C-alpha cells in the first residue's frame, strides 16, 4: 500500500501533464491558424510570411507548454535554464543540421528568393512552392508529387525562380530545308506570332537564322508573353507555325541515313 501511495503524486502529475500537453497542442494549432489567416488577409503581406509567422508562433507555444509540463513535475524554470545551459553544446552538436535549417528559414524569409505559389528550381529540384516553415520548404511538381527540401539545402543551393517576373521569353527553334526560302519562313513565323493574342508587342517578336545544321537551316523565334501563358503559348505557337509551314510549302527536314553495301 505504501508503494502504491508513493506513486500517487507521480500519477497525478502525469495526468496533469497529459492534459496540459493536449490543451497546449490544440491551442498552438488554433493560434497558429488564426495568425496565418490574419497575416495573409493583409494585401501588403504575401502568404509566405503568414505561413512562416504561424509556424514560429506554434513552436513558441509548444515550448511554453514544455516548460509548464516540467514545472508540474517539480522542475523550476531556473533549474530548466541551468539544465538547458549545460546541454546546449550537446544539443547543438546533435541537431546542428536542424539548427542550420532553422537559421536558413529565417534567411529565406528575410531575402525572399521565392514565395508561395511560385514555380522554382532549387538545386535541380523543381516545383511550385506550397509551404515555407521554420525547417523545410515544400514543393509540388506538375504531376502532383510532394517534395520536401530542408531549408539549409535550399539556402545553400542555386535557386532559379521562373515566376519572379511578370513576363517571360519563349524560344522555339524551327528547322527548314536548305532549299526553302528563309525569308518566307521568317515571315510565316512572325505572322503566327502577330496573330497570337498572348504574344506581347513589346519587346518585339524576333526570328533569325541561328544555326546551319547537318540537314536543316535552324531559325530561332523569340517571343514574349505573360509568365502564366508560357507553356500554353510555347505549345500552341509551335503547332501554329508547323501548320503554317505546311500551308506555305515550307518543309521541315528530318535526318536521312544512307546504307552502303560492299560487295565481295
């Protein structure tokens, strides 16, 4: 009986700690959600900062919950500070990668090389930015695959942001036969560009001979559009020029192979 009684306070403390943990977890999620909605509601602040602030608030509340739970077990705040001070070196060595991700997360928010909804390439990994929190950046590929990139790797990698500017240039190469009329082919390409409403008038569309290949004269077309229209314009423009070439008698050659037989 004495042994059971001796465990009574510990069991009660564990029950209180569990209640505090559950309530704290729920409160942390609710407060972070409110912070995200309030910050993202402001037109002057982009959603990246809202998600990041919500993540910071959530972790701060959970840290306070941890301190409260330790207090239930009789560990005072001053003792906790002393313990944390003694364990700082060991924790820092064990979690140096995590701490690096945390520091990189703040740098990404400060300098904003990318934002939510932008299509980026981070060190060879491409996708649309779905989330940026304290530790990781979440990307979604065009085929709906989730990619998690640690912030430390993201900050140390080459970042290519395809959505940073409002406009983009579309480059398409067309090969024509050596016997075809180059000026006529260029005129057809520029006419197709002029007919497409997605092509911007400024900068002016451009088409020039850029290479003399083994079986074709290569003409490169450079046209400008809104960033959101990039892929649809590239595909549609390529098809339109091919059909216009067919109608105008411009051929698109393909490589030929010649088989030589040696007779004995």
